[in-house]
């Protein structure tokens, strides 16, 4: 497919309700336009398009949010370089796209450089990079990248516990999600993450008066029947 083909496909799948929502909320974060297509549908369209690094780079230059997301989904993991990731993260201005960039099944978390980037970004002065860094950590807890062993993750649990309430709001959200992911890895990490979550308490996130979203309840997730059965009652 060419970029024009993808834009035509997105236009054909435009969602008027989604466009109205975007016009109400999305433009607060950027100057991007949107076809109002939900992430689940964008994933389906990305599978239809198939992986294509060059096309992904072209879509990233679009002024449509949906096209950028498709670009993130269809990129080729082994072709993503640190230079590319650093250029793209500089383009982020917060909001929905920042969340998708490092999580939500986007390709960056599947790249060989993902763990290295995550380690660098969680230490960065830029809060958007820290947000993305912890987003990558969450995605990587589902895998076993070299270097992400129990010792690393236990130290990260302690760091999240100590720093989360002093962090920028969206970094707090990302740290909270990473803590949940760590707690799902094994019994030792589950116990450490649950203990930390109890000490942390509620993580305040302001999603806006017209948004029904609530902050992630890590304790509830780690106390699920599934995890209790898997690791034993905490």
C-alpha cells in the first residue's frame, strides 16, 4: 500500500462519534486531526495493511492521529533505530499519541532496542520520555528481554514506590501501569509489587470532568482470582 491508499482506507472507516470526541478533547493536546477511529479498529486495519517500515515512516509525517497510530503499528521491529525513536519521541506533545507510542501493541516495544531505550528514558529529564520509558517497561514485562531480571525489577519497584507521588501526572499513570505489569511476572515480584502498591495508595490522575476514566487500581488487579491462584493468596 501507499500512503494515499492508507489515508483512503482510514477515511472510509471514519467514525463520526469518534471525530466529535476528538474535536472535544484530542485537540487540547496537539494540532492533529482525526478520523475518529478507535484503537481496536486501527489494529485491525494495521493487520490488513501489513508491516512496512517505509510506509510507517511516511504515515508518521501525516497530520492525522489515526495515520500516525497505524504507522506505529505496522513498523518493522528490527528496522527501528534509536535515532528514529528519539526523533519520534520529540514529535510527541502528550495526549493519546504518547500513550500509544510506547504501549498498546505498538512496534517500538517489540524492537531489539526497547529495553535499552526504556532504561535510558526512565532516567531522562523529559517527562514524556519518562512516561514512554515506563510504558515500555510495562510492555516488556510480558516478555523476557536480556537484563530485565528479578533484581532489576525489584529495584524498579522500590523506585516507583519512592518517586511516584512526586512525578508528573502522566508519568505517574505510566509508573502505576508498569508496577502492575511487574507484579504479574512471578510470585516474588507479585509480592513486592503488591506491597508497594499498598504503600503507594491511590495514584491521582485527572482525566477531566467529562471523562469517566479512573486511575488504575493496581491492588485490585494484583489481587485478582487468577493471580491468587497462580501465585497463592497474598
